[in-house]
């Protein structure tokens, strides 16, 4: 996954993405987080971007937390 610029630019791009694009971005960030964790590398930036994606998902699906993302993941693995 390419390195993101700054959080404000990333958040602006998120708001313009489709739901599937947002979910794909979350999936990529989770994979990146797992890889960095295994390599014992710094996760701070990745976790900050994950938090931005979580906020965007919650904005789009009020009161559902990350349930729409979890359902999307489940459908993709069937």
C-alpha cells in the first residue's frame, strides 16, 4: 500500500470514495498493520489512518459501528 500523505488529505479522499473503496482501504490498512506488527515496526501512522477510516464508516452508517465493514468482509470470503 502506498504511503499516505497527511491525515487531512486522506480524510478528504475518504469522503469521496464509494463504500467498497472505503472498505478496501480498511482491509489494506489492517493487512499493513498486521505486517508491521509481525516485523515489530512502528504502527502509529497506520493506526491513525485506521481510525480515520473507522470514523468515515461510522459517519456513513450511524449507530452501526463497523458492522457494515464486517458484513462486507464476510461476503467477500464466501
